[in-house]
């Protein structure tokens, strides 16, 4: 399996058709902390799934959560 992905100007992974790849709902908060830093979702267990975090916070997507986390 090839983990390489094509990136655009924003350095985000893109699928073959050019669409930005979405994070999977079963991604763990601990994994996201590796990417977004230790202050990502403070007070939340590292074994919580992204889809659960989004449901509990009312965010529609990871991008939406990130925008609202800084408010």
C-alpha cells in the first residue's frame, strides 16, 4: 500500500481526483494531537474517536472543530 499522496498549494493530501482527503471518523484524538499539537481538544481522552468528538461538540467536520476551538 502506498502512503504517498499528492499535495496541493496548502500541503494537504488530495485524492486522485484532486479533492482534499477527509479525516476518517475512527481517527483517534491522540493521533490528531500528533498532527495538531498537544492542545488539540483539551480535556478529551486520547482514545476518543474523531466522530464522537464531532458529535459531542456539534462540529460538522474537523475543519469546523478547529475553527471553533480557537474561539
